[in-house]
C-alpha cells in the first residue's frame, strides 16, 4: 500500500470515529477497506509524519478502534426485538454484538 492510500484510509477511519460525536456530517463507508489495510494505515501515516513542520499534527486510530470500526462495517446489525441478539464472538465473560441503533422520532431532538 502506498502512503496516499494509507492517508485516505486513516482519514476515513478518523472521520468515522468523529461521526459519533457529531463532528463529521457523514459517516464514511469503510467497507471497501480490508482489515489488513485498516491495521497498516495508521502506522504508515505515523511513520511518514514530519514533526518539524509547524502547525502540522498527525492523528491515527488505536488498534482497538480499528477493530471496532471493521466490525461495525463488516458485520450485519441485528434488531434485538426482532432478531434477538446473536454474538459475533464470545469468551467466558463477554460477548461482542452488532445491533441496529434506534432511529430518533421526528423532532425528538428538539426537546
């Protein structure tokens, strides 16, 4: 993968993470990226960073966030009231699931 592709993927992952907080208007589609590309993008971007440039900084996603973003984009979301909840993976104490978010009613956010 070249650095331009790594920067594209890293930017898309950061925007997807920022979408949750309303800092980005549209959540990017990460499904076109493989897990390997997503895992490799951050370290490549970090290694290419030039801290000597004033006013420039580099942000990359932690590996746990990369894994969560990959799961979010590559596993079918379930509606618990209709489908029940089928875990993606489990261990002795926890389960990883992907559920569909409830859509807000019109004007619900208006108070």
